[in-house]
C-alpha cells in the first residue's frame, strides 16, 4: 500500500504541472491585444481591462476553490475549474465574433478568471499533503508550470490568430484546455490523514520547524503570521509586476532597444519567472522559507537601486531577469511557507485567502510607474520608490522567524 501511495503522488505531480501549464496560458494575453485593437477598433485601455479582470477574479476563484476543496477534495473542484476555464475561452470566442467587449470581459475576465483561480489552488494544496519531504520543491515545480504556460501557449496562439482568426483561436484553446484540465483533475486525491512517505522522518531544520497542528481557515486568519505572509506576497508581487508591466517600453527608453529586441526581453523575464519558482522553492527546503524571502527582498532592493543607471543591453537584461527570478520565487516559496505555519489539512482555504495578495499586489505598482512615466517622461522615481520599499520589507522575513506567543501550544518551535 505504501508503494502504491508513493507511485500515486508522482502521477499527481505530473498532472499538477499539466494543469498549471494550461491555466498559466492566461499570461499570454498580450498576443491578443494588437489583433483585437486592429480588428475590433477597441482602444488599448478597453482591451487591457480584460486581463486585469482575469487576475482580479483569479483571487475570487482561489478563495472559493480553496474552501470548497477542503470539504470535497481536489478532484471535483479541479474538474469544475477546467469546465469554467474552457467555457471562459468559448464565451470569448462568441464575444469577439459578435463584437461584444463586455462579452469578452465576462468570458475571459470573469468566468475564465474564476476557473483559473479554482484550478490553481487545487494542485498546490494537494502537493503540500503528498510531499512533506519535498514540500518546497514540489509546490515550486507545480507553480513553475503556471509560469511557463504563456511560453507554451503564446506562439501557438499567435500562429492560430494569423491562420484562422481570433474567434477560432479562442474556441480551439478553450476546448483543448477544458479537456486537458478536466483530465488532469481525475488523478487528484488527498492522502489519508497523517500519511507520510515510508521511512521518512522530519530531520532537517526546515521540516522540523513545520507545525504538526492543522489550523482551520478562521484560526489561521486570526494569527499575525497569516497577515505577515499576506503582506510579504503582496510586496513581492508589486515589485516584480512593476517591471513586467513596463519591461518593453522601459528597455526601449533606458537601453535604446528596438521594439522587437525589447519584446525578447519580455520573453526572457517569463523564462526566469518560471525558473525562479522551482529554484527558490528548492532552496527554501535547504535554508528556510524566511531566509529565501529575505534574499528575495535584498536582491531586488539592490537591483532596483541600480536599474535606472543600467544603459547596457546585456546588464539591463540580466537585471530584469533576476527580478523575474525573484518574482517567481515568491510564488514558489509561499505555498510551503503557509503549510509550514498552518498545516496542510486546510491548506486550500488558507492559501486561497493568501493568494488575494496576488490580485491586490498587481494594482498599485503598475499604476505608480505608469503615472510617473506619464508625468515625468521617465521611470527613475517609481523604480527608486520600490527600491526603498524592498529595503523596508527586509524586516518582515525576520519577524516570520519569531514564535507567536498565542501559537506556542499548537506549533513546533518556529524557525522558518
């Protein structure tokens, strides 16, 4: 029986990566922007709101899906997520065929966003239960799939748009995603309560520091540590997404790159975003989650202070690639961070609420840098503001190492 369970968890891990690649394709939205503007005569702000809605409703989906899967298990929730996600693309195809901008908002933004969020939380929560011995690494692998989704989908979608048009592209992708996500969901299952790999005992400092209790959602949200993790994810998202949102025009202004070359930098950031999710998650198993977050903030502080002064294309590309590495690392490390603090039994609901920081963090910094750029014609002031924020943020991982007096009776000695 133990061997069967060991085999099952690796199959679940593969299914998790497949599902996350499909869900992460939403980050390839930029391939639709210019064709939609050209064909439908919608303005950039109208079209861009579609992606903003998708990320906002992703947060709704993570909360709904997380709480639901804690009650009924991940298979049913992930299956419903796949259906919603696929329907979102199909509604988008109908909307574009009928020149309905609000239909596109409903399909890609609302329905697709909720389905994406519900699907995202299921493999992350499930893998924290199946891999207590490799908690950081395996959740990092799963969310790496999400980071790589746009790299897989974007060239396919771009060719389909040219060959068959936008509606057919939306419809084809929707059918493919619906089938793949629902199929992957059928491999999901939770291990028996208290299950652990045969012969495994928590021997490393990181695994021994993880709590042996299982907090409910309400109990977790009543602790200061929950909100500490929420703020840490919020700040890391804000830092990274500022650069992601303006990488191409920034490269053209600071370095003097052409639009084509600047687009290549965007792709490079995406690659390092995906790599960072695995690299930093793996490192968190070795040196601790709080140490990783301290390094993420420290590295970004240095780079943000330096970035406005980099006018060499190679150095600029290297700098923004490291920012992408840190951005992905925040997502790769946070699931195991959460499970270490609050246990894995109710991980879906707890982490679903923490992921609201993702949507919230995607709002202030892109607005800041866009307004600074519009008013001054330059990026330096906004970048320096984020640099200062990263310096101040260094205190947060240090606080995460402290024991919460109210949790002493429930948690193992705290060393994140």
